[in-house]
C-alpha cells in the first residue's frame, strides 16, 4: 500500500496544534514557514 501524503497540510496541522498549545510560538512558526517558502521559491522543491 502506498501512502502518498503532501507535507504542506501535515506541517499546517502540526503548526496549528502547537499554536493552540503555546500561543507565543506563533511568530516563530510564521517566520520559519516564510523562510521555507522563500527558499523553495528560490531553489525549487527538493527531490527526495
């Protein structure tokens, strides 16, 4: 059985739960997300 799961929704789910638990993490999570999206935009998606 193949499990094909996109990483975006998984990261969003984890980030949402962490923000609910510790609201101070919001700025860090947003900053990391923006950095990752920026790097993917510059260098393209990683091929694993």
